[in-house]
C-alpha cells in the first residue's frame, strides 16, 4: 500500500515557474534540472511524464520535497495548477520511479577553498533559493571566479542576477577573500 501524498502549489519569484511542494521527500540531498524532455529521458521518468502530460512545460526541477515546473511564457498557470497537483500526487502515490537507478549523484573531489565555498552555499544560500522553488549548486572555483549553476525557478528568473551579485557574491567575497566574482551558468 502506498503512502497518502499531498501536493500544494506555491508561486516563485519567476512568473514562469511554479513550485509544487509534496508531503514527503522525493529526492533528498540532491537535485535534478531538465530543460527538455530529451535531457530527462533515461534519467528521470517523473520529469519525462510531466513533459509528456504538459507540452507547455519548459523545465522540470526536482529536489528534496518539491518539483518546480517552468512553463512557456504564453501559457497561464491558473488553469493548470490543479491538474498538475493531481498528476504529481497520483504519480507519487503509485510509487513509480522518480530518478533512474543509473543516475550518478556523487560530487567531485575538491580542495579547501572549494569546500568552504560549497559549505557557505549549502548553509546560507541554498535554503533561501529552495524556498523560491529553485536551487544553486557549486560548479567550480578558478582564478578568483566562482561558477555556480542556477536551477529550477531560478534559471531565467528576472531577479536571479540581482540575487547572484548582491547576495551570493557579497557573502562569498566577505567570507572567502580569494573570491573575486561569482558567475552563473546554465546546466
């Protein structure tokens, strides 16, 4: 017998993204972000199912206990929120596969500065970004430049540049003197 699942929708700062919060953990301690159905194929049956069911989906981000879906700009959320909530609820209650077993989720080896940057992102930045239906992940640190990947509702959000420069870059420069700038990269 499957667990009873509840799903509610929450607006994000990105008007094209909606965060669907689930009453159970679906992908603890990691995230996946797919901007196309083709990238999701072979990696996430849940994301593929969302792309198939909702052709206006322009991105599917899965993390912890939520799924952020980004829509095409000409589609309005109002008529799609309830059907998507029900779709996610039914999918999860049926205990279908969310992420393929072959998906590799292990982080690469890193040095002392990179570990400090990752820790600051994990403790101070990720919780706020996740509340808005997105995620940020550390990609690299080279010659004073920190490269991060913005995912979910943060990808393409009008306020993400301000968040990146005014918030994240200031924090990292203050706490890690070797950091000179922070840049975002699409996944």
